[in-house]
C-alpha cells in the first residue's frame, strides 16, 4: 500500500470515528455533497491538528484543498516530515 493510500485510509477512518461522517470514496466531493460544512471544516482542522501534530492557520486555508479525502491527504502530506527511504 502506498503512503498516499495509507494516509487517505487514515483520514477516512478519522472522518468515520471522530467526525461521524462516512465517506464513500477518497474522491467524493465533501463540500458539494453537503457532508462537510463550515462547522465541519473547523472540526476537521482540529482533528488534523490532534492526529498529525500541525495546524493550518485559517488565514492560509484554501477550501479547495479540503474538497475530498484525496485533496486533504495531499494537504496533510505537504506538512508531514519527509521520510527517508533506506532501501
């Protein structure tokens, strides 16, 4: 499993367990579907901070980066420390 897929799976579980939102696929548009509203977005940012150890300041928030689990995973991956592959 790729690290991108693993991160998407982790975020999907976070939605289910912490936000009580069942996301059908990583590409589901969370905003257009109504699954994620402005209050849900704030809750999501809190969960990202708790689970991944970084925060995204509201003034730097780009809503398009939080449109789907896939785009959220990309946003999270940009903030995570880079892993060194020793293989």
